[in-house]
C-alpha cells in the first residue's frame, strides 16, 4: 500500500491565486502526458477563474499544498443545462509527489465538495490509448465506471472513454 | 414530401455580422424549445465569432437567408484535441420557415463545409425527452446514428443522446 497522504503536512485551498497560473502549468507539464496546447487550456481555466471568479466562470479548483508548494490540483465544475452533473476537467499531481495517494485524496475531497454543492454525478473523460491505462485504472479504483465510449473520437485509434461516478449511488 | 429548398430564393453566408446577434436570438427563441439561458449561449457563440473570428473562436456558422432575413443557421466547430471530429453546436430554423426542408439543407451544406475542412466525424447531442423526438428523428433521417447515451445526464428522467455521422463512411 502507498503511504497515506494523512501522514504528509498537506493543506488544501479552493481559492485561486495568481501564482497558480505558473503552478498549474508546471504540474500539468510535469506529467509528460499533455501537449503544449492542452497545458495552455489547463492554464486558461485558472485565468478564467481568476478573472471572473469560480462561480461565474464555472471552473472550481482544489489545490493541495505541501511545503508551501502546489503539489496537485483538481479543476471541476457544473455542466451547463444539467440539474446536478459535474465535469472533472483536470486532476494532476506534480510528478515528484506521486505515489503517496495524493491524487486519490484530491479526488475524494473534490467529490465531497461537489456533493456539498448538490452535485450528484461526476463525469470524467479520458483516452483509450495505452498511455492512459494507469489513468483509467485510477478512476476505476476510485469508483468510476465506464459509461460510454465514443469510438475513434480523438483519432482513428483513439477512443474517448467517458467515466461516471454517481455520488448518490447506494454504497 | 416537403417542397425542396431549391425552389426558394435562399442565399447562404458563412461570415458572421453584427446583426446576427439579434437574428440568432430570435431564431433560437422562436422554436420554444430552449430556455433563456440556452438562448444566451447561442448568442454568445455569435459574439465570440465576431470578436475573435471564427478560426480563433472555433465557432463556425452557416446562415440561410430568405428575403434578406436569416431564416435558419448552423453553428459548428472542430473539437479541440481531436484529429478530425466536429461538433454541431446549433441548428435552428425560424419557426415560420419550417417544413420546407431548410434544416435538412442547412445540415447537408454544413457537412460539406466540415468535409472541406478535413472533418471526418460530426457529433451532435440532444435530449431523450419526448419533446425532442422530432429532433432525434431529424438527425436519424439525415444519416446520424446514436453513438452513446449518458443516462440521467441532464436530470433523473433526461438522458443525453450523442449522435454521430461519419463523413468518411462508405455509402
């Protein structure tokens, strides 16, 4: 078993700060999974939240800080025109802080924040590519189930996998 | 059979104009299908296209004009981080111009524009509600097939239906 993040001096923060623009860019880049254009989008969501506020922009954040540094974060928000469905737009942990259950902890806390906002369904999208197998396993281990597949969505050999976790499901 | 739009003096236009803000608002409202918030989003996409240009905003339009009036339109665009997938964001025909095949004509022309941009897959989302049965029938009649269903996505009795038309499919 990985060590629990409970043993680490982690603090959590929801409010975005200007410095998060840099932190998010670094964290998302550090995974090596995302293209420059994707990193740019991740950063834009922070900017939108800073400019408009999280309620108006629809982009909410949860930052996990370790030794005054952002070690990981999630970005999520209500899906427009749905009653209580949420999208998890991003979840990322700084490369060197991996393997301590920080991602799992961030996701569980994010789900509690969504539930507190009366959110009942959390959707997350990923790719069918081999590279994303650990990502898919992570979501499955966190109680997400595959809800739909859009074949060849990204490219001829790359499907979109849509995972769902019902927060109101009986345990 | 409905009369062909070929018999009507329709002109087509791709470039957005300032007056389209009002036209799109009216057209989308005229259907009676959409909430005020949804109408606002339809109008915002026109504004984005006017401010940033269609390439930069990612929102492309096709307007069908009859007697110097916008009778219907589509809004579509490439889906970010996909090789050749497009979203059809909006298709709407002014209420009093319905029943002449204008929607079908607009959709076919939009698909040709997407194909000309090397788009290979067109996705469109709608609701499972009874009210949208004619919408679903319309897409099916235009060669779209149901690709995925996200159950209870909009609300407990309202699923998201994702339709797909492959533009590269053998006829």
